[in-house]
C-alpha cells in the first residue's frame, strides 16, 4: 500500500473517531424514571421557591434581571416594566424540579456539542439562570444547554451543568429561557376589539388627517377616491385596526422621549360605546415609538370607563417600541389607501406584495386568534 493511501486511511480513521465521540456526547439517553443517577439537581429548592426575590438569565447577547416587587415580577432592562409573571415563575419552578437522569461529560473541551459553554464564551449558545433570595444570596445557578434525550412519553430533557461546576448532565425538565426581551414582557399595549372600533383617524403634525369608518362591509375611507384609484381594502383595514392587538417590541420609561416635531403622527380610535384612545408616534434612533397620550370615555358608559382605567393604569408613564408590521399604520398616507383597479391589494406600503394562498390564510387565522377577546 502506498504512503498516500495510508495517509488517506489515517485521516478517515481520525474523522470516524471524532464523529463517534461527538455522537456519544449528544446521543439521546433512554433512561426510565428512578434509574441510575435520577435525583433533584437542587435538593430542597422546590420548598424555597417563595424565597426567590431575583432571577437573572444570561445569554450571549446580555443579561435579563427580574425582581419581585409587591407580588409581581419586573424586568430591570426595561426600566422595571412588568414582566410576564407566569414565564418567570415557570422558569423558577421548572429549575427547582429538574432531576439528573444521566451523567455526560466533565471535560470543558466537549461542552460545545451540548451547548454548555459559559454564555460569555465567544459563540456560546447556552443560557445561565441564577436564583437569588431577598438578601442577594444565591439559591441556585445552572448553565442550560440544548434539548436532548428520549425520556419516554411527554418527559422532556435538557443538557445542563451547575454554574461553576464541571459535570454535565442530561436532566429531566424542559427549562426554556428566551433570549428576546419581548418574550419576557407583558406585550399588550392596547387591544380594542376589531368589531367594536367605529372609526380611526390619523393626523400628521401639519394638520392633515385621514379617517376610516367601519360599516357592515368593513372599513371605508372618508372622502372621495382619486379618479384613477379604487380603495385598497387591506391598507384601509390596517389603519382602522391599528389599536387592535397593539403589542410592544420594547419599552422604556417616558421621561426623555421627545414626541414633538414634524414627523409626529397621532392616531385615535373610537369604539361604538364611546371609548376613545389616542396614541402618538415618533421615530427615534431608527425605530417606531408610541405613547398612549389620552384615553376618554363617556360618563354614562360604565364598561367603557372601566376599560379606559385599565389602559391608563397599564400605559401611564411608558413609551413603547413597535414591531414594523404595526408601525406602518402610524405613517400611512391617504394616497396609500387606494390602488389602481388592475393592481393587487397591498398592505399600505409601496411595493409590498399581498399575502395570498396558504400563507395568507395562515396570517389571517393568526390575526383572528390574537384579536379574539379584545382589550384585557
């Protein structure tokens, strides 16, 4: 056999060994409950979950710090805005109940296959969760890697290792720790029932306004259409329902955010029972930000006044960054509510194609699901 062939075989052999090692590290474990090393990762923690006063979640992009105040969870990186309490509590309880199923590697050089390198390491895909009591004492700390293991039934597993420890484990318990801030926040800003919105008016800083009204066949534009145009129903609906399921992308305290200037727009939606919600919009650092400027309801409309109080209580003192698909309604011009008769309906944005087919139907179903139930 020639030296060249021997070299090729040697390379193949090395690659095979490396692949086998990687496969062994990541292969699913089939372990029944109660076998082997099954035991709580943090014995006694479940009895102490009510002592948890702060939670940090660290990932490659930064750290989220949650604090419990007056019985509710807030997010420090959102100026103390209310977090989704259920999501934080679920993470704490899941951590407290996690059990070791099978020992994996204790070699830091092999953590990468299980996504268990420290989150600060370059290219790391792990998360680290830390629980603290009211005095700042650490109750638990865990580096959380990728999902893994076939534990049978609906039992889910994660690769984990204790923070600061070397031993990696396959543990039972699907601890989910999102890295997107919005996933930890109470996202609803305003959510008016679509079928209850009577009309919506968008006003620009210069005084120009455009109004759409809801009728039996949906929303229509007030005033005549241009001579060579027909109403674009999708764009009109986008404006009419701007305050239906209005959700945040980010949030901060209102102090310091300037809502003056020529680019400012003001959108007001009024419902059938007299509730009127006014939202102001500006661009700041390339993003769309809004604030709820005014909420009014008639004196004799008990339900409307109750909803008005709920909106004020949630939004007073805060400004919200909007996702782009919602921000479009706050900058739409009257001309964009019409199209040429032979053009397909768009979404009010020049050059934006309409959703059609299965994708369009899916988007409509998702929007209906979101809007079902209205303001809450």
